[in-house]
C-alpha cells in the first residue's frame, strides 16, 4: 500500500487532517529543539499552549521550571527563555513547563493524535524511522510565525519528507514536492537566511543559533506528545 507525505505550515490551519495520519510538529527555533533537549536530558516536559495554561501547570507542579516566551518576551515569573542552549547547561533534572508563541500551540493541537511526533534537527533521522515504522501517511507541520513558514522549519520538514520519499512514500501535493526539491540537498547553514535567525542575532540570543548549528542528528530517538507530556520513544 502506497503512503504519502505532505508538508504544511501550522499558520495555514490543520482543518481536514485525516485522523489516521502520523503527524510531526517542527519548530526548530526553538520550541521543538528545547522540548527534545529537555526530554533527552531526563527531564519531564509539559508543553503549554497559553500563558494561563503554563501558570496553571506551574501551580500543580511547583518544582517545575517555567521556560518560554510570548512574542519573544519571557513572561514575568518564568525561570528562563525558550532556550535549548541555556537548558542544556543546567545540571538539575527539574521538570520543564514549555511555552512558545507558536510551537507549543501546534503541539497542543496534536495531543489527541496517537501518532503525534515532535522533531527538530537533533532527531530528524530518528523521526523518519519512527514514521516509517508507523506505516501510515504523514503530515509534517512547521510551526510558522505570523503566517510565515520559516526557512529552518521548511528545511527540517523537507529533509524528513525527502527521506520518506526515498523509502517509497509519494509527495502529497505540488507544494510538498517543491519544498523537497528546494531543501533536500541543503547544508546545515542554509537556513541562516531566516528572519528567526535575524531575531536571535538582534536579541543577543546567538548561543541558541550556535547550539542548533552544532547539534544535527545527535539524538537517536523519536519523541511523541502523549497526554500532557513529550515522551521519548
């Protein structure tokens, strides 16, 4: 039986997504990178769709770190920004409540799917293997910002889709085929044209960019959203 793979941007909406499909959330800068990093460190990670939801989780989990941003700004009472680089330097094992402007909203929308994966450059190849093992058609969804499908998410999604096409999947539409053609042979630094990268530079958060660029395919596990947590498979 032939399976297809499609690439979407969350900002375009997920209406009409078949329930039988495997879904993959991608927000390279920075929510899915932070979530994958947190769980790989042995932490519990709870994505929150809104600031209110994050604060409610914090009330129930007083030992947890509040990690994240709204519109690029760390909310009052949070312990750190949505920073995989900063998180990776910590030696504690406190749970993480993660909030971001778009990535954790996307993850929240996928909670009801039994096949909702979280991916970034750190584990993109492991995600490919997990999708193939599911044996179903897949949709890879970039988080997007203000209606724009960011280059780093296009690239990560296209790498996953291209690898699946090599395994016999068919591109789900012309847009997916075009994104695969644009990015399948891209080098790690090719996403540096992104406005997200410019933002990290302007806001003196360059160490997150350095962290992402130095952590490609270094985690050999897939990660799923199971209930209220991101779980390593």
